[in-house]
C-alpha cells in the first residue's frame, strides 16, 4: 500500500470529519467518522483534485457504485488502484 496515497486520503477524510489524522483508522467507516453524504461528495471531489483522477462514484446511487466506500481502508485501496491505472502501471 502506497503510504503517500494512504496519508493523503486519510488527511482529506480527517479534514472532512473535523478530526485529527491520528483519529482516522483504516477500518473505520465514514459513518463512524461522522461523515454524511454531503461530506462524502466533498471528500470525493477533494480526492479527485489531489490525485488528478476521476472517481467512478454516483452520489445519487452510492450503493450501485463500483467505488467501494465501506471503510477508509477500502477507499484507500480503490484510490491506489485508480492512481496506478492512471499512471499506466
């Protein structure tokens, strides 16, 4: 797992949840962190901007999205895959 990607994703999620980075654990859900659907959308936009990627997420139908938002760790893994795909590796 790329610590650079993980650290940035956790930083973005912590900022959205108004928490310290150290309070955001990989097994935490967004609900655990107090992030609502609007916070999720804002987090996705921030992640897209930070990594210059397009996240395949439909905010209107999150349960039908291919993007796994079940936990912070799942989000990190999905972002790592998108970043690797963008770099062609």
